[in-house]
């Protein structure tokens, strides 16, 4: 344990049991395959179904739709357990904590019954496609269109950097149903990937998180029923703004757990390694650096815990979620860099986990809205 005397205030006995079960499942079923998944650039398809069978998908979705009947805390506990084992290729945060909640909050009863049970089983993998080759941060400028033609939409455009892109069976596509209206013309449309107008692009090669599939997607006269729209036409931008605080908190929590993991690995390493007749841990520089890092990790942990409590009460605002996302991911990158330094040359070698953690961390400052955009959002709360 990194902290001797701290427990998240939202934890309870039932969540503790879920944590134990999830930890055992990931250690037994996922960890042995992680190196292979990194080599192949994606996890095995069967891993999704195994996680579904173990009840680890859609944990916060009501049982009536096949989910676990829990809440956001359940998703968090499951995420923490696979990240603690260095499994960063399992895109369950996107699947269970982003895509499924969109369906739950904005879907019709028919849409929920059609897709959520399959998502909870792992038969259907979800993705969300906002980013395009020409625009990411400036979401209002997307060019993908979904134009009504009778009782169908015809979707044209392309998306990129889409998590779960290779595995996805169902994609929430952010598209303009009325391009003349700017942000007010954006809608969210559900597209099944066996649709003839849909084409999956490359599984993009990345600096880190190599077992996470990240893809291009192309839509060419892709016809879907009007009934595949999530909520009202033109509400897409508002729906995204409503859901992004949870997504950003999730990224901040991932940052905190990975920071804690890096510190644990480093404390073990410097406690063993000797130089100049003493442990690396016994140098004052090492102790001071790690003391600073541990303090900042605990500040991050207590902050995200407060955000979880706010989220559960429906009170997590955009600025606070942005603070958590930017600060915790900045700290993750800084602290993992310090941890790598304390490993010396070993820290640069693939066989030491800290090296992979360094590469995996970098994107945390970019996706889910860049940290510069987070500061813009916080800035707007200044008056
Ligand atoms: C591994 C990975 C997974 C991803 N998964 C998904 C996914 O599942 N779905 C999805 O839709 N997208 C996904 N993305 C895309 C990600 O959300 C975008 O890359 C991100 O939002 C930034 O957009 P961009 O790449 O177009 O950068 P740009 O918007 O081109 O930004 C370039 C630089 O300019 C800065 N900048 C832009 N605007 C401003 C401003 N107003 N003020 C100050 N600085 C600014 C940015 O901060 C950045 O530093 C993923 C990306 C990666 C790398």
C-alpha cells in the first residue's frame, strides 16, 4: 500500500469485494496475454466476452438492460484493477463508462434493449467517434454529415484516432444533421459497423498504450434509420458537453492509479538497488523526490475522490472535471518521469514496467480534450 492511512471515502464493503474479484480476474485472465496484445496492437476479441461473463462490463448500467446495476464507483474500481496490472489496452472505459451511459441517458427504450445487453456480454464493443483528420479540439468544425433522406440518414465523412476502432461493433458518430447551424446542427448517430457504408481504417501505430486499438473510420453514403439517432436532432453538442465531465474524471482517476503504481514500483526498485555502498533509497535526493511525488499523488487521489462524490450527486461541473483531468495527467507524466530517472538505465529498458508506463502516460494530456483546452474551460469559470 502506498498510503498507510487513506481510503477513498466512497469505497464500501461491496465495492471491496468487486475490487478483489476484478483484480483476480485480470491477473489470471488478462495479465498472461498482455505482452502478446502489445505485440499485436489489440487485445483478443475473446477477452471482451470473458470480461462480460465475469460481470465486468457495463457495471453501472441497470440490470434490466443486462448491466451490473451499480454506479460510477463500480466502473472506477474495475478500471483501477486492470490499470494497476499495467493492462492499458482494454478499452472498457470507452465501452462501459462512455458509450453505454450515452445509450442509457439519451437512448429510447428500444435502443437500450437493442444494444446494451450485448454490450454487457461483450458481444458488442462500443466506440465514440468525434475526432476527424482536420479537427479535434475544435469539435464544432467537424465535417462529417448525416443528412436526412426519407426515414434514413446518409452519413459521409471520416474519423480518426478512435479508441476500440478495430473491435467496435457499434459507434456513436458525431455528425452534422444540419451543417448550416454550426454546433446546433450536431447530432449523435449510432452506426453498426457491419453497415455496407462503413469502413474501418488502419489500426494506428502509437507511442504507447500499444495494446489499445486506435483507428480511422470512413463513412461513404452510409445509410442508417433515423431511429438510430440518440435523442433529438441538433442536441449532440449539448449531450457531449453533459457527458464529458465524467469522461474527464475517468481519465484523471486513471492518471492517479497509474501514478501510484509507478511510485510503488520505484520504491521497490530503489529499495533493492545499491550504489556507493548504500541503497538508492538512502540518498537524500531519492527520498526527497519520492516524498514530493507521494505527496502530489495523494493530493491527486483526494481531489479525484471529491470529484467522484460530486459526480454521484450530479454536481460535477465542467471546470472542476477539467481541473482534475489537466492536473492529474500533468502530474502523472512528471512523476513517472522522476520514477524512470530513479531507475537509471533500467528505466529505459522495455523489460522494466516503468518504461512502458512512461510511454503509456503521454497521451493522457491529449485525449478527452487536451490539457490546453481544459485550461480554457477552467478559464471560463473565472468570470
Ligand atoms: C490514443 C488516442 C485515443 C483517442 N481516442 C479517441 C476516441 O475514442 N474518440 C475520439 O473522438 N477521439 C479520440 N482521440 C482524439 C483526441 O481526443 C484528440 O486528439 C484531441 O482532442 C486533440 O485533438 P487534435 O488531435 O485534433 O489536436 P488539435 O486540436 O489539432 O490541437 C493541436 C494543439 O493545439 C492546441 N490547441 C487547439 N486549440 C487550442 C486553443 N483553443 N487554445 C490553446 N491551444 C489549443 C492543442 O491543445 C494541441 O496542443 C484519441 C486520441 C488519441 C491520441
